[in-house]
C-alpha cells in the first residue's frame, strides 16, 4: 500500500521559514570564513569553527523546519532522537572539514573542489540520515536518479558557497551570496524529498514509536535563537563582519616631501588615530628651516 505524501501541509510557511534559516546560517558562516582568511593568526581556527557550526546548524535547522510540513495521510510520523541529532553532528563535522581545507589551503582550485565536495557530501549525508530517523509504519523508497541529482546540487552549492567566502567583498555581495546559498540548500532538500515514496505495511496502528514532531520543535527553535544571538553579537562587537567595508587592509598613503628633502608627517587614514607626536606647528618649523637652507645654498653658489 502506497501512502499519500504531502510536503507542504502548512503551505508556504515551512518552506519560507526553512529558506530564511538557511540564509541566516549561510550568511554568518560565510562572513566568519571570510574574516578567518583575511585576518588570520591565532584566531583563525576559532573563526573557522564558528563558520562551520553556523552553516551546519543552519542547514540542519532548515531541514527539520521544512520536515514539519511533511506528512503521510495514512500514517503518523515520529522521529528517533539519537539519529536526528547525529545528523546535526554529521553536518557540522563535514562542513568544518571543508571550511578548514579552504581556510588553511587558500582559494586554490584544488582546495575549493576538495572542500566543496566534502561539504556537499556532508549536507547530503545530513539530509538522508535525518530521513533515516523518521519512524512510521512503512518504509521509504527513493528514486535513484533524483537522489543523485540532489547530491550534485549539494556539492555545487557547497563549492559555490566556499568560493563566495574567499572571493565576494562587501555587504551587498555577501548578502546576495547568502540568498543564493539558501536557494541552493533548499533546492537540494526539496529535490531529495521529491525522490521519496512511502510504502505502508498494512493496517497502521494508532500510535507510532519515537518522538513526535511537536516534541522536536523546542530543540529546533534553539538553532534560530543561537543564530540571532550570534548575529547580534557580531553587529555589536564586530560590525565589520557584516559590512565588510574594511575586510582588506587599508591602503598605505605615501608620505609627501617638503622642500629640502625632509619628509612631512603622513596623513592618517579614515578611522586611524592621528599621530600626536608631530603637530602642525612642528611641520611648519621643519618646512621653514628647509627653505632657509635652500636659500643659503643658493647664495653660496
């Protein structure tokens, strides 16, 4: 007996919410990865770990928010808690491996391909391991070509996201990359769901074993709350992660030279503290002495 599957039982609520969560996790993860590449040192592993956790948690939360709208008309659905949260670990660990490869190897073609492949396989593994945690009186049957297509979408999306992390500059460009990443991750999810058929085992009992979707709703809300807290902390304590205006080192201004070959004090850049050791009065005195020396040399000639 084949079950009647509905992936949008709440209409557009779950797809839109899942998409926004994917964008939020992707945006924070991309900005953390960008910061680690342009401002390395002792804090680089921390930025990379935060980026991996943000992307992995965002994808996992997106998946289960979208699954809230997945129902089978003839059978109740519940979830196995250990397998469900094991899928979160898979997402974070494999995403972290891909991000650390790019973060330490740089924006080379081999690093992007390797890191993107590992990250994409992690996204796909998270999805199908999360599906394996579903409990209902029946079995899930997958269409192999559609599953392969979903894995390809995940790998391409992950590679593109890593490329954007090392190539995209500025707030608007990063926002566009995050929105595109949300589209790709959501597209992978719903492509994988399109490959699912449910074959029921005869008469369905009134209750199923495992946690209900409502029970899993509370831990799923932890992810968005953490993202909001992290985003607020980033804006308050390090707004450059969001704006990206000064991701690159500020250009060095060449010092001008006053007559006589004496260099004048370099003008401070915008936002740079002025050097108070040399006042304008001192600069004028140096300039006057230089002109006097020039006049004395001309008289001697």
